[in-house]
């Protein structure tokens, strides 16, 4: 039981770190002008992405991480 608890705590810490990172990204997106260029790393290239689409993706990730926690 102790080992399972330790693994769960490690997983929660990792999920919390990922959620915090996504919260920071969302905060940075809010600072951008509506016409700002946003790029996403796709394999070896940086692909241009719509700001609203990017915000939506990050919000969905945050919801997913909340569900996992």
C-alpha cells in the first residue's frame, strides 16, 4: 500500500506540474494581441496556429489534467 501511495503522489505531482505549465501558457496567451502569431512545434517544424485555437487546446488540456487528478 505504501508503494502504491508513493506512486500516486508522484503521478499527482507530475500532473500538477503539467497543469501549472498549461496555466502559465494560457496566461501568456491572454497577454497577446488578438492578431499575434502563434506557432506550434509539429515534429521538426514550427507550424502557424490560430490564437483562439491555441487557447482552446490549452483549456482542454487543463480540463483533462483536472480529470486525471
